[in-house]
């Protein structure tokens, strides 16, 4: 078993991004600029957004955060998005999900100018991704592609089983792994809550991508010896033993699965750190005018 080390890869790529951000500053006379909107006080979202902002500063981007109370109306939010869309000093805009129930996430996603949609959630970007055209790729799948590439993991002709069909990870990941590209060219099976014989299907996988959001969901009896394991889970549980007051668990029973695998991402220290790199790469590409 060898680790797919998200810490190592993310630090390396962030150094490259920082060098390129300095180039943007030299040519445009301003830093790449990411704007985030955060609604409410969800603990996970607070942590993720803070980390996104911190990482922007680290690589020499400008970052701005607009916070709203849970009671913000859908209209107020849409108007703010319109305002940021028009601001030529902004390269990327993300609205952290989930949103309160009275706000339609589809409306919000479609309102963001697709040319600033560095989350890659807008239908234009998803459609372009399906057709292998220049686009913003959703940050977590993008981060996973980068870690597979860094470790030169063979993907062509392999059976890849994706567990979970979310808009943010599972669905786009299944499309990327099936594309005629590297990483890609896999035979992909997208599994979900209604899948029958899940264990038998996962046992066929050369590459398992677990994005179901359930602690220790993938157990050793579901894994073929030598499989590559990508664990997207970030399941937070409160803990008195850690400084932060919580502990993170993946979707994979790491202790028992790791010895059977050829390569595996740890949690923490794996995919989570790569998601940020995906977001930074998209923001940089936007600032440089590489996509639109
Ligand atoms: N919530 C969980 N993951 C993400 C993400 O990648 N982007 C946004 N905007 N919200 C999220």
C-alpha cells in the first residue's frame, strides 16, 4: 500500500500557482480575485470557506467574503450575485453550499456568470465538461484528477466504481473518468442509494471513488486486492481529544482497507486538500482568461 499524499501534492501545486499568480499581478496589475458568499453558520461550511480564503492569501490571490444570516432572502442573494457578476475586478465567485431551505440552490447556481463559476457547477460548465471543451471543472473532481496524474496512476481500460451521485462530486467524477483523456478512459459504474448488489459491483473495481458521506462505508470485504482507493468523505464527529473539538472520518474504513489497496488517499490529508487546489487553479485560469 502506498499513500496518495494530498498534503505533498497540494503544497507542490500551490507553489506553482503562487508563481503564476505573481505573473498575473505583473501583467494585469492586480491579483487573481476570488469572492465567496457564505449563508448561515454551518460548522463545516465555516471551516471550508475559511480555508479557501486562507489559501487564496497564501498563493497571492485576493479573497473577499460576504456573509449573510440564515434569514437572507433569495432575492437579496441573487442581487448580490448580479453585482459581483458585473465587477470586472472579480475572477471567481462561489456560493458555499448547502443553503437554507428557502433558497433554491439551482437558481443561485444558474445566476452566477458561468465565466466566473470557478466551482464548475453551472450547467454551461458541466455541459462543456461532458464535451471535453475548455471549462471550469468542479473543484473536488479536479483535485482528484490532479492527484491521480501526479502519481501516474494508470486509468485507461480500468473499472472505476464511483459511489455517490452528488452534483458536486459523484456525477461529475463519473463523467471525467469516462472521458477520452488522461486521467480517464475508464469503464465507469456510478452507484448510489438505489444500487443493488453494491458489494459485488465494488469488488470488480480497479479504482474506487467513495463520495457517499458515510463514515467507514467502504469495508475491506468490498475491495479487490490491489485496488486504488480515493476517499472523498469528510465526516465530522465531535471529539474531546482534538484541539478543534471534532475529528474527521472518511467514507472508507482506512485501517482495514489500506492493507488491501495499492494506493489510497488518507482522511484528513487526501482529497480535501486537493479540492482547494482545484478551486485555486480555476480562479487562476479565469484571471488569465484561459477558459473564456
Ligand atoms: N459544499 C461542499 N463542497 C462544496 C464546493 O466544492 N463548493 C461549494 N460552493 N459548496 C460546497
